[in-house]
């Protein structure tokens, strides 16, 4: 994942094209960039690269040396723009500092009575602690523990409890209702609170399947049901039914077949149904799940621990899972003694923490994942956080490598520079922030934000799934990111 000088010049001179762009005239709260005699190196300035990119909206960036927190370059350093999923870096530090890298979520099964001849004499209770990575296979392991303990049934009720976290209907109300990355959140989450929908053409009709698939188990579900509707738009429509999610899909959009994930709006009952199904496959018969508002006096009979927080955060940053970010943020806010009533309230608590912890002044969050476009942060604030002593040692090993590419989009294999960073993408928003190691071992922290907020807002009002121009905007922004990183790697080697 490194970068040679010829490739750098190719990126700088040919990677972005056309257009003009005005620079924000603002004062950075951290030291001003040092002057650099760039023309002797044959390198275009960062502003010139932005102008060539021809992106609509606003572009802001900042880059600084990590060791000295020395600002090298900045454009619009105080301009507040949506961070998209780059916000997850703040959430990661928030969770790791308060919960610790070794923290684990625990999903438990309790019984209100003794076990006689394999039957629990009372109720069986499945209790979540918010585990964001709990999946169907994990529930099967939990059910296996019960069977290995000789349990085959229950005389009373099967209860499910989600009170470890507040119930959130969805992360961002501005998203389409069928976006799988915008699910509900509770203290009992399963499969990122998504259900798998698959369809196949059969003659003049379609076979439809809704399941809770994981690597080993893929049980069908009843709590989410789908019907084909004779219409063109919308592609999907959702109506809450009596204890289940009722979906319809436009026949004209189905083609010959396909599959996608849809959000679950009744996550606690979904987890209960899936546990009941996989338990039955293992020989443990349970009645239909009922949601419990309080936990009766009971004894723990099995438990399942998640991976440690450090691995959960690493996977969240790699795959950018929104539900994980929101769970970590909510749980951390609670651990600090604040009981949030909404995502916005928890995000405000995180904002205030970041302001106090890192001295940031130009930021505000409405959630922990960056999915909400109303979250904002400046490039200088992001770089200031990344260069705070101790942050690089914590965060850099958890970020994913970003391959450098030439002007044709091909990965450069014989490079001298490497990048680890967090990407962020929304319609008409493209962001990147992380660390760059230049030749000679010089390490820099950077943030690049590109956003056309008016176009994004107009696209949301139109209800378009993929607004016209959004893909080309984001593609152009990614080319600009590559060109800026290549420039910094060449300009600040010494």
C-alpha cells in the first residue's frame, strides 16, 4: 500500500480534472501551515487540486505532523461539514476510553424455576445487554448450552428482555424506510437487526423467502413478511402489522431474482422468534416469545460473551456498521451516568465529552454513526483529535489500510507511503480521515471532507434511493482524496 514518486506525480497531474472552486478564508485554532517552496518540487498546491476536481459544494482538509502536532496545510479548517462514517472514529475513542478494550457484551438465559426431567418449571428468559454483533449462529450456541444442560422444554413462558438500552425506532428518519443500514436499536439486537429477503422468478410468479441467515443457520422468519404489489414505485413499502413487519415490493423491480437485507422494526420479538426456531432444531421446545418489560426473579443457566471491545471496534471501523456505532455510543453514555432518551441526547453527551477531552470547538453530532447528515465537524478539529497524544497509538491499529491508486484506478503495488483511515460516504458527501506514513517514517494525520449539502437535502426531499449525480460526486471526491494524499506524501518527506 505504498506510493512511488512517478505514481505521485501521475495522481497529482492527472487524477482530478476540470472546474474551479473558491477557498474558505478562516483561521485555524491550531498552528498555521508552514510555508513550502512547492514550485521547486513541481507539485500543485492542495487548492489547485481541489479546483481541478471541480466538485460542487464545499471541500475542506487539514494535515498535520503527528509527533509535533504541526499543521502543514489546511483549507477551510473551521468549516463544519458532515463527517459521514468518519464520525465512528470519535465513537470508537468514546467507547474505548470509558468501557475499555476488554469489555464484552453478555447475552444470558435465565430460569424462574428449577429443572425437572429436562423441563424448566417456570419461565425461560432471554436477556440482551445490547451486543451489536449477536447473530443467529450465536443464538444457536446459546441454545446448545441449554441442551447440553439437559433442558428440553419449559412449563411457563418464553420471555425476551431488551431493557439494557433504550428502544430507538431508527437511526435517521431521513433515510428510506427500507435501508438495511438504518435499523431499530434495542438492548437485544440480532443480525444487525436486519432480515434477509430473497426472491426467485417461477413462471409468471415469484417465490419469496425471508430468513435470519448467518454462516451455519438460516431459519425462515414469520415476524417479517413480504408480498408482491402491482406497482412501479416505491420499490418497497412497509406497514407495521399486528406483532410483525408487513412489507410489499414492486413487481416491476424484481426482475428474475435477487436478494437484499431489510431493516427489522421489531428487533426484540425477531430475536425471540429466531431463538425459538434454532432451539427447536436442537431439540428444545419453547413457546412463542413474549417481550418482558421487567425481569422476574430468576437464576442464570447459560450465557454467551461477545468478542472484546477492541475487536468489535476494529470490525465496526472496517465494515462501517451503523448499529454497532449507535450501541457503543448509547452504552458509553449510560456508563458515564447519563441515561439517554434518544440518539440525539446520547450524541450530544458524546459531543460535550469530545469538546472537553480534546479541546474541540467546531463540531456537533446527532448520532454516533454519522448516518445523520446534520452531524458536523471541522477538518481542523478532526486532525486536532487525531494528533492528541495517545490517540494514534489507540486508533491507528484499528483503522483499515487504504490502498493508493494511480490515475486509472489501479492499486500501486511498489509504494513508499502507506495510509490507514476511516472512510465516510453519504449522498453528496465523501470523507476520509486517518494517518499517512510518508517515506522516511514521517507520520501525518489528515482529514478530507467534501460535501454538497444543498444537493443532499434536495435529494432526500425527492425520496430517491440513489440520487442523480451522487455517485459521480463521490467518485470525484475519492480521486481528490488520493491526489491530496499523494501530494502530502511527496511534499513532507523531510
